[in-house]
C-alpha cells in the first residue's frame, strides 16, 4: 500500500491569546432578582441600566443588546426550564443567535448547590462559543488553554453564592426570623387580608408600643371578610355556592385598599382575582383558605403550628369561625382528626357495577372548540345518576356546563361514521392502504419522540456521573444520587412506553391480515362490544371534535390518521329529535293556523303525529286535548309519519298501497315522543 500525503495544516491561533469580544454579534443582558420586594432597588439599576451602558462603552450599539428581564422575583436555585428568562437565554445560545451574555455577577445566573444546572449552562456556552461577561471578568469556556480554568472559576463563584444562601441566609438570618415568628411577631411575610401590621415602635404619648409588629384589624377589608363568613353560613356550608355568589354579586374589597392604610401601619397582600362586576375578591382556593385561617380568631400560626394563642384582636366571632372551620377542616387546631367535622354533605359513591348504562365508548377522545379562548378543550365524561346514563360534558373554569351530550346520542353518531369509514377502506384497496400508512406514520412519530426523551434522560445521567467525580459534600452527593435514580426510573418508564408504541407500529401488518375479519365485523356491527369499537376507532382516527350549532344542533368532525376528516350534524337534547326554538314556534303556529295534517307532517318528516302532539303540549303549555285547538280532519294515525302519507307517495308517483319508502318502524319508535 503506497504511502499517503496530506496538505500542510495552517498555523493555529495563538493558544495564549485572549479572544476578542464578539462586537459583530448580538449580546444578551440577563437580569434576575430573588423576590418581588427587591425589584426596583439599586441592584436592579446595576443589572440593567449600568450594564447596558458598560456594553455600549465596549463597542456594541444599543440595537445589538437584548435585555432579558423575565426572571424578576425568581430564585436562582430553580432549574433552567423553571425560569422563563433563563430558558429564553439558553435557547438563544443553543441557536447561535448571540455571541456573549452579560450579567452583574455569576450569582445572577445560578445559586445551584448541586452544580447540575451550572454545568449545563457552561457546556452550552462552550459548544456554541459564547462568552460570559461580568464587570470584572470575561469567561471563555471554549478557550484552548484557559477554558478549563474559566469553567472552574465560574463554578467556584456559583458555589460560593449557593453556600451564602444555604448557610448565611437560611442558616443565620432565617433562624433569627424563626425566633421572632414563634413569638407571634411579624417579620415580613404576607399579611392576612383584613389585617394590617402595626409598625409603630412608640405610641403617640411616647411610650413603647406593646403591639409593635402585631396584627391590627384593617376595617375596610375586615368588614368584607366578615361578610364572607356570614355568606358561608347563609349557604349552609356550601363553599362553591358561596364563592359563586361572591363572584356574581359581591361584596368585594375596596379598589384602593392599599391607599386606605393609616400612617405607621402596613399591609403586604396582593389581590388580583376579580368578579363579574370587576371587583377584587378571593379565588376559590383563597376563599377556602380564608375560612380556615385561625388568624381571624386572633391566633398566630407559623409553618402550620399555632404558636401563640390570642396573639392579636379577632375580627370573626368564635361561633361563626368554628362553624366554617368545622365544615371545611378534617383536622383540629392540633392536627388531630376533627371530631366536629361536618361537611356540607357526604356523597356516598354508588358501585360502578350497579350502573345499568354502558360506559361512554369514546371517553378521552372527544374535544371541542365551543369554549371561547380554549381550542381543542377536552370534553370529559361523567355518570348521571338521576337518569342512569353517561354524558360528555364541556365545562368552563367555573365548572359551568357549556355543552352536554348523552353518550347514547353521540356514540351512535361516531359509530356510524366509523362504520362508513371501515366499509370504504375494506372495499377499495387503495383507500385501505392509505389508512394503514397513516396509522403507521403516526405511531412512528411517537417512536421518535420517545427515543429522543430516552436520549435526553441518559445525557442527564451522564452529567450527574461527571459531577459526582468532583463533589465531596455528602448532602450534595445524596441529592445527585436521588436525581440519578429518578432518571433511571424515567428511562425504564419510557422504554415500556416505547415497546408499546413499537407494537402499534407493527399493528398495520396485523390489520392487513385481519381484513377479512373486518368485513365480518361490518356485517355484524350491532354485536361488536363497545371496547372493540373504541380500539377500531383508535386504530384509524386521532380524535373527535364536537361543537355547538345553536341550541340543539351539534357539529361533529372525526380526524382520521391519514389526514382526512369526516363530519356530520346531529341533534342533542333530552331526545334525539329535540326542536330548536324556531322549529317549535313554527310547529305551534301551524297547528293554530289549522294547516292540513299532511303539511305539518311534511315539515317534520322524522316525527310521527304522536311526537308532534307531545311537542305541541310541551312548547305551548297546553293542558287540554289537541282536538280543542286543532279542528282539521286527521286522517293519519298517531304512529304515521310523512313517509306514510298519501301525499308523499304522490310526490313519487308511486301507489300508496305498494308500501315503498315507508318510514322504518324503528325510526318511528325512535322519534315518537
């Protein structure tokens, strides 16, 4: 074998030369404050205004500087994915959209004790050749000789920031705060609505204030809180009805309640939820928390323990508070089972096996666009005990029903479209092949997604192993081991799901072999169990979309896996032929106008005369007999429809005696009343 030669390599860049700042590329400024109370202080100015001016002095123009300020009030201990600003910055780096990221200090990026998130950030910057700038240093993790040193410096700064948080803030300052809290003294946490904190060290006469840093009633909101407790008693311990009444009718907190606080006092609460009138009020969970908060009885609790009894003035009478507390809390003031617990009602769930109705066939597959602002909202199913039936129910965030369809109405509509699809695909070879290919492509996409998730979890495990080699702190090692085990469990779960999806990928071969069986299923469709109908549907379709069309009509669309759709319109109501308001008025008017019987039957061809009479009684509130209103001759019986009339047969020029195209008896029974 002859010897091979290659071209001389160009001389590499000087490994000891500092890389110049990438002035030709955009730069990002990352800003973060740990709490909302720190926003706007001097540190905010240093991180934003001063940092931008510093970058402009280095040579960047203002249009090249991207300010990322989405993490105001978010702790640096959180993960990259848990911080909107850091997540956005990470995306910019990965996409190569910036050449440098600047911040006031390393602790603005991370206070990560485990160093996992810190190492992920370092690796991302290194791979994309992005520099990290602080007012005192420029970190270049991709530098050929100094890169590892810069990495270690960055880690050390982040570790010191985490240690300061762990040992100084949490260890010393919080310990001092805890000392005051257990003695009933306010130290800066949120204030219960209806109270304010007395911050006066001395009274007007110059003496020491014994209530310094204690709660005092804040009357503008205290009166509203008292009204909430009374409403809860008025609605007989029904929390949802109480909240709904407040939401619709009030009372609400004063709009300018923060301006009503007297000098020397302070409130530290933010109310954002608003009712129908726009007034400020508690959220559903906030109302429940309020009705069980012992602060309104004058007690002081800290970390779930009542530390001081009768610590401040109560604003709710004891009997009224205990009425609400015993209705909502299963435990007493000491965490023991509450012997006086009396909820609004005790619902005893009946046995599922006692239900006589078949479960809804397509539970979890039905969606709707009928809720404004919520496309593809999932339609849930529930059992209606009062009429022994299942229903598909679309509800809004307040649990108000937007649309309800009995399963005995929707399921046959979907069954019919599915049956038509099966008939079309089994008859035509090309359509059958397209249906199989659509199913296979959908499942293969799921396979790729799960495989990517497995690779991501394996990379996270490897990162943890790399960190374990450099960390000696037992507590951190313990946390890393727990994270490693969690990733292990996640990989195991994903592998099980992958096997299931791969089995579905091979399903198209089974379906191809099962084509003769499907033809038999089509012939005996009424004998196919509901569960097998669902399995057939999932093999060919993605989901069902049902939307309202007026008061009665519903529009249903089935999205098949091959990208096509099938749709139809059906009626939904107490019966399968519930009339709209317009149709009901037209029927009543025709009867009062003494129109011939056959004309009325023609206008409502799927109803027999009995069904028309029943609906007339319902919509006209007529208590007498139909003959008292309708005086026209009735030559057709209660069981006959438009298709049974002589007039209909004449339109087809077919003798009535032939019986051709007479309404099916099952149809007559279905719409008979």
